[in-house]
């Protein structure tokens, strides 16, 4: 569906995307993961033809003319806030020369899927952040695309909406739609069939989430204590790396038991109480930290 070969984009002296090569197969849910500033938006805009690459090229649908179409949902809500939900859909559909009857029939079906059917007459500016994202998705779907390209569709919305949005994506994928989605949320990697980790414009790893987790050489110990600052654990010879995740620390170690003993001793010396210290399966954050040797915020 998408073949990306040696794609590079420079803005003056800054290289936003460097020598990226990827292949998204038909039926994939393919995730492009990386922190803010990694180059995700620039890469997707080149894939969609919105900006030209400095070098390299993109092939869609095997390069065949009229082979199919894709829907694109940009990072920021870009529809008309002073128009209603249905008016926005009408305008978007008309840009693709769809008849009014066709737009209405498709809109009714998609609005039921996105749970916006009861908000047809509400102005877009009056929608919540999550509902605006659903409206943007509805507009992208009204053309009946074979492939959907989404740029951080769940960024800045509440966790409940993120879950609901991914349920919609899974429904679309079960119906045969290929999905290429970027996200800064590493936990969303586990929802994808395959992922590419992007760091400072370069791909650092590609594969199924489970496969990438198996590539980590170290074991991971999760720690929760009565203080948050445990950076000093990285100084222990039994510890390879220590990173903060929410209210817990993930400590990468070559051997679990010796590390547990050393960590418990050091925390006891500092009068710090441990509530959790256990080996866990590596997360995608751990994979990213391992591959880039930096903390993911």
C-alpha cells in the first residue's frame, strides 16, 4: 500500500526526516512512534504529497493509477468551527465531487460509528476536543478510502476517548482498511500490528511490538517508593539505566536478583520505603530508551 524509500526532508540546515525507508502492507495497522519533534508530521505530510521531499520517494497503491484513495486526518483540527457537523461533512465530500445524496448516506453510517449522529446540527467550535477529532475522522472516511493516514489523532485528549478512538480504528481495520497512524504515546504501540520508532528524523527500529520487546538485552525492574527522585540508582554497578515513568521507576539491569539486593540496600541506606520492586515485561518506552539511550517523557 505504501512504499517509502530513502525519504529525506531538510528545512535549511535542519534535517527533519533522514533516509527513512518503510513498507506498509495492505491490512496493516502500522504505527509511527516517537516523541514531539521526532519528524512524524513531516514524514506523513510527504507521504500524503502535501510537501515535497528533499530526496527519496513514496509509492502509494503500487504506483498504479486510480488504484485507490486514502483519507488523511491532520494533527490539528482544521475544519470550519462556525459550521455544523453536517455542514463540514457536506463541504468535505463536495471537494471530492460526491453527490449530496451519497454524502448524506455515507455520513449517516459513519456518524453512527463515531457516535456523532445526535450532534449533526452542533457547531464544530462547540464540540469537545475528542468530538472534534471524531468529526475530522468522519470527514476523512466519507470518501470511502482504502487507506487511512492519521497524524497523532489522540494527542491531547482524555484516556477514555483514546480507548474509544482505537476501537473505531479496529472496526475499520476489520472491515479491510489499512491504517497508518502516528502517535507520541508509546502505550499505543501495543495496539498496532507493526511499528516504526522514529527518533530525530531517523528510524531506529521496525517490527511487531512483541518482537521489539524481545530485542532488549536487559531485564526491567519496576520500582515504586515513597519518593520520586531515584536517579541515583543509575550509579549502582548492578544497574545499566534508570528512567522515570509516571509514579514509578523502570530500572534496566543485566541480572535481576543481584540488582534487587543492591537497590534495596541503597534505598534502605537513604531511608526510602519501597512499596513495589518487581521484574516486569519491557514496555515500548523501555524499548525506545534502550534503542535511543535517552529518556522518553
